[in-house]
C-alpha cells in the first residue's frame, strides 16, 4: 500500500522548490510563516491545521525537507524517511524521484514497526501493545491539545528514531535535556545522555564520564580566556582559508553564552532555550564565509532570528483599521484583557485618547462587573477624556453588557468601542469562561492582551495559559490577537519580556505604555529592543 | 641605526594594510542591485528564476533573499513575509531600480500589505538624491479575477492616502521628541496621487509572470525603461 503521506517537498530557503511529490502547498507556506520564521523549528514536528508537518534542514546544501501528512495518522517512519531523503539530497540531488521511490518502497514493504525505540517509557508501552488504534487516537488528541507540553517534555516519535539502514548516518543534534522546564543540565550530564556519540556505550563508562582525564583541570580552575585562545588560532587559520564549517559541537557553547545573555536581559528562560535551540538547528553544517568567525556567525543568526520574532506578522496600525471600519459604518471593537493590576483601564484610556485625538468618535464599555470600584474608576477616566461611558453597574453578565454597548454604539454611529474587562488570573476557570463568552458573543475586531514589561518567567505561563483557556472555552477558538506591554519605562534595558511574549503567542506588540499620562502610548521599536539585547 | 626608521615604517604599513584588508573583507559592502519586492505570494521568486535562469519553478514562501544576475545586472529577490521586513531598508539603500509585484488577481487581500510596502518605499525615497525608478507589475493577468492596472493603481492610492494619516500617528519609543519626523509623503492637505507626489517615476505593467514573455521586465532591469507603452 502507498505511504499515507500528503506531500513531501524539498526546497531552498530562498523559496525555490527543488523537488516535490503530492500537493498541500498552503500547508507548507503557513508552516514556514508560523514555525520557521517564528523560530519554533527546534522540535522538527508541528501541527498545522489538520496536518502534521515534520521536517529536516540540510544547511550545508541550503535545503529544507518537509513531510506533510494528515494529523490523524501517527506515522512512525517520518523521521527515517526524511533522514534518508536528506542523505539523497546531499548525494544525488538530481535523482530525488528515484531515491524517494526506493525509500518509499522500503518503508511500504516493512510491517508497522514494533521497534525498541530509545524513547521514554510511555512511548514504548504504546508500541508494544496491539491496541495500536487506540493509542493512535490518544496520541492524535494529545497532539492537538497538549501540543506545547508534549514538545517540551517528550521527544517526537519519528524524529528520534535511530536509522540503522542509513548508509551514511547523518550527525544527530544534541538534544538539550532539562529536568524541569527551567534548569538545563550540566555539560557532563548531556554528554552522558548523548548516545549519538557512543554507539556502544559500555558499562564502564562511569569512570571516564565522571573522573577527570589525565591532565584535565577542574572546571573551577579553568581559565576561560585560555580555552578561547587555544582554538582562536586554529579557527583563524580555518576562517582565512574559508573552509570552516559550523558543527553542532561548536555552536553549542557559543549559543549557551548567548542564551545566558538573553536570560540576563529578562527573556524567560524556557523561551531563550527554545529560540537558541531552533537557531542552532539552522546553523549546524553551515559553511562559514571567509573571515567569518563562528561566534559572530552564531550571534548574527540569533539576532536575525530575534528580529524576525519581534517583527509583527501583519500591520499593527490600529488607527488605520478603525478608519477602515468607519468606512464600512461599523464600530471597531477592541477588548482589553489581562491579569489583575497590569494597567488595562489605563491603557484603554490611552488608546481612547489616541483615537479621539485623530477625530474618531470613541465609546468605552465598562464590562468589569466583578471588581467593585472598577466602573467608577473608568467613569472618572471617561469624564477626563470627554468620552461617553456605557455601563450597566455590577453583577451583570459582561458579555451582555458588551453586546448592549456595541449595539448602542452602532445606533449612535460611533467609530470605535473600547471594552474594559475584569482582570483575571489565567487559572480562574469561572472568569475565563466568562471572558471566552464575551469574545465569542461579540466577535471583537481586536483582542488585546495587556501585560507588564516587567514580567519574567511567570509572565509566559500566564500568557500561554490565558490564551489556551480562551481557546478551550470558546467554540470559535478565538484567541488573543495583539499585545500591549505596560510600564515599559521602568525596565531600562531589560527588554526581554518583549521577546518572550511575542514568541509565546506569535502575536505582535501593538502598543507599549511608557508612563502615566494619556499621551504616554507608543509603538515598539524592534531596533531598540535588538540593541538592548545584543549590544 | 640608519635602517631602523625605514624598517619601522615598513612594518607599520604592513600592519595597516592587513588591518584594512581584514576590515574590508569582514564588512562586505552591499553592491548595487535591482531589487524585487512585493507582498507574499505576488510571484517574486518565480520572476527571479525566470529572469536569472530562464527557468519555471514551483515556489514556497521565501525565508531569505535570492541573489542572481540578469546579464551584467545584479538582481535581488527580497522575501515578502512581514517577519522579514527588517532587512528592507538595507536593500532599498542599494537599489538602483525597484521592481514591485502585486497579485492583481487577489487585490482584496493584497492591497493593504502592498500599499504598506509601497508607502515604506516611497517614504524612504523621499529624501534620496536620485530615487530609483519603480516598475509595478500587476501579476497574474492570466487569471479571470485580475484587476486592471488602473484599478490596482487606484486601490493602492486610496490605501496610501489612509497610511499618510495613520502610519506615523503613533511615535515609536526610540523617537526623540525633538527628532524630526520621517519625511511626509505627498503634500499636506492634498489627496495623494502617484503622478504628482511620488518621489520617483512609477510604471504600472500588467503581465503574467507565469505565461507571458518577460522582455519588458528584462528591459527595465537592464535599462530602467519600459519598452511597451505603460498604462497609467
């Protein structure tokens, strides 16, 4: 039977398709946009719409190999197929048709694998039993719901399989292991776990692993400068000859340092790790240019990646959107959501001032019917701004209040309605359900998540869980589609939160708050954040 | 001793030359080129390969730019994805001519991103001494839904008119308050028009990059002129 695969495609990073089989082009394009360009490529597998996409990079020949199949399938040979195809791309790029057919027929002939995968225990169980169908369903459900968690915790099934048949085994990327999401294990432990290097690891490896080798100095005695200067001369020679190649071993220590720097600038630790891993996969095997040093190349690649993540994937010009809505004679609705005390009402007032000062008719809807005093606070803002406030007091369903406010605004021919909501913790199910209802019922044009620029690691779980809760409780799966970072004036050069939140959500930062006054609303400068992170 | 002076001088010169050589090699200046821009899916990469290698190929979204030669002119295909927009300024700085593509058959989706891009380009050219000429290709005329160049021009004009009000309304955080705002496109209080307010000549050309003969485009890339009578 033919392989249950929708599309296999090999293309250059510049966009030229070198070879392809099957058709699912838009999947590949949206995968490029949402995974590769957002630097989420460290995992080698992702779910796009109703498809699973697996991929490998062949940086030495500037190629990307992608496999697309229906996400209800749990293919176990995806990784192997791609690895073998990759060695074919390297060896005979002109005969991919033939190579693919050979690989495919090999895989077709094989019975469904019952292999001793060197994977975690749960995976083994899954493959031992005959009730494979059930497990597949379970796995498929897991892919959609727990996508993020699975990616971090457990390795991918196809990707980590050992390929014995591979004539010329390609070098495996060292996996970065963590015991929790934050801590990275030490280099010694990584080496211990790295089975790609020692195929037949003996039991007596303990001594060699833990005891220092002859003449090896302890890490605390080691002088970092000295270590650098040793490789400095040789790398200079290589770079002068223009023959240097970036290997995973070489990228790793440089990347670790850069990661530390990102973390020092308040980028959430797990985000820093993921970005660095993803960039590392795009570098392994890459040839360095003449006089290009490894450190510089890695740093440049990381800076470029961070720039891509920070650069909005669409226009963030709210004023223009409101003007377009005005032409359609329909009020533009913005809902402000977020945790307690981050400055939602203040931001809302700033945005109201900004839009009003451009001649737009703005209305405010007080949908924080939960916290006492919220409506009064907003009323004083509205009075100060000279903007109408729509309110229905407390203890009403905020979704209905918002609806009434929008209807009222449409009747009065307003251009824009800004909806204030109660601050809520992402784990408060009752309030999250309410918010999801508000968003589903009113279909706002923009859902802005307001967060503090001060947040560190906790901010990321806040925003991801917030987003997930919204999606889970709403039938339309509507999520946050823009971010506001407040208190940006208090963070000096610790701008890491900007990277963390954009990476975690994939959404652009629409506004930043830089002070108390209504006029203290600005847009983010990607250049400034880059300078703060890397200079 | 008498030769010490000259030896020192020689040494000094040698060091200087090496330093300059290393510096020059490390920071390669971008050579002048004709630059292809446009929103995602407009057909840039196909046009690039047709022009440089005379080859039809399938394409996916570009993740990095492509560099090639058309005759003795360097051609750069700059990716259209928003996330890669950061590198646009460097490309515009080295552009001798600019070819911009839009998908005329999908103007409903392309008008806004295309206008944004064009607005960025024209604003950047506002202060240039010799702004490069622009060829605006209304691609995919083979499709039934393709808009005429006149229509494309009008749609872009309307969008740019809006952008003139909104694009710089919100200050960026690194703008100093006393720093000058970016040069205003067009004339204050007047509706924007390509013919009157564009800092550089823009020629609209309807073509199907997939099917048609590309000699007008080729001519523009090489000479900066379009041989066929432009419809503007």
